[in-house]
């Protein structure tokens, strides 16, 4: 399953922050509100494509990825409500998934650990063994599907199914694979009545579009067969975008917290609030002047 990092206690957080040193981004004073806010069981925070390098000063495309992630974390920590969970949807490390990259990523997300449970998943720049070893005390290493990490967790208004579309590290396309697709079909068949949201790193492969899921057609068959699937949330293209699939499933392409591929596109994170019959997704751009910043997409789930 994607690594579930359980929430840490206030006491544990302060201890870790003290060990990390007051000069770091973990200084408790930076996160004064972290323990005081109420939790909203219908709110989720989505981060994607942080691309964190061991060297926190490293820039790519003119962007300091560590600074960007730290800024997203600060905003989330100051948010008026705590989310039910925080999902980081793949491409955690800069390029090839070095152990030192994961160590820096772990440091930067530490304040989130005090806020909510976190789910981490894998993209094409992740490396499974290094990923599993990066969080040895927190990792739930049970693998539902051999060599893949897939998990389901339930919230009051939806089941979230987190998939692993990493095929080969540093190869751009992704693949779910037959075993994981069978697992997904079984999970959905067992829970036909509650809305289901599928989360994976890679985009559906569109003709002429950016390299995405090699087995997109199989996932689209899942959309057709299981009507309770209402949304597919993914990253990979570093391009915030929302559209409706021909099946009526909502497609939510998360922005990167790191760098964008196309100048002018926003980076940041996404707040999701589940309603009974849909959800709203709000872009939290790191550039508050970006035209799409704070735009809320109110999505209605397909029926029946
Ligand atoms: Zn990426």
C-alpha cells in the first residue's frame, strides 16, 4: 500500500522539531496553529510532483522545489481546518529516487505529520526500495499487489483508491498492470454504493498527448463498468486542469508543488472538500496573483 504515515502527537512533533534544530523550517513557532484547528472529515489536501533533491538549494527551471514544498506545507498548517488526510501523489524525489532525496522530502513534510495522516504514492521518478527504506518506522509495508502499492481508505462520503502507476524509474509512461487492475475491480465490486475516487500518478493516454498510462484503456473500462467511480485524480503532467471524461468521470490533474513544464502554469496544492453528490477542488497557487489561484471547481458526480 502507499505508505501511510500516521499522524504524530504534539509531544512527538515538538521533540522531532527540537532535534531538527530551531533554525529549520520545522521550528515550532512557524506552525503555531497546527494543533489548535478542528478537523474536517470531508476535507483532503492533495500535493503532487514535489521533486525534492537532497540539496535543498537545488533549482530546476528556475524553481527551488524545497522552498515550494515548504511554502505549501506552511499554508496547509495555517489552514482554518485540518484535513482528514494529506495525499502526496508521486514523484517525491528530484529525478531517480536517491535515498538522500527521500531524507530531505521526509524533513520537509514533517510538519504535515503533526497535522493529519499522510498517504504517499509513487511516480516515474520514484524508486520503490529507496522509498520503502526512507520511512522504516512509519511504513506499512503490506503490499496488496506484489511489487505494487495499492490501497483503499474510506471517508464518510467516498472510498479513495490509491494506485501505483510507477512502471520503470525514469521511464516516463506508467502502468497499473493486470494484478492491480484485478485488485481494483474486486475492491469496487465489493462496494458498489459509495462514491469511489481513484488516485494515480499518471494521466490517461490521449492520442498525441503526453506519455501516460500504458493501460489507460483498462482503467477506462473500470470507469464504464463501475458507476460509483466518480473521479480520477492524477499528477505527472505538472499541469493543473479539470475536465469530464466521456464516461462522466471527473478528471482532476493536480498541479506540481515543484516546477511546471509550461511557463505560466501554476504550481501549488489542491484543497478538496467532498459533498454528498460531488466535490469542490480549489487550486492553492503558490503565486497568489496567478489568474487561477483560489478558483474553486465545483464538480457534480455522475449519477447511477
Ligand atoms: Zn513529476
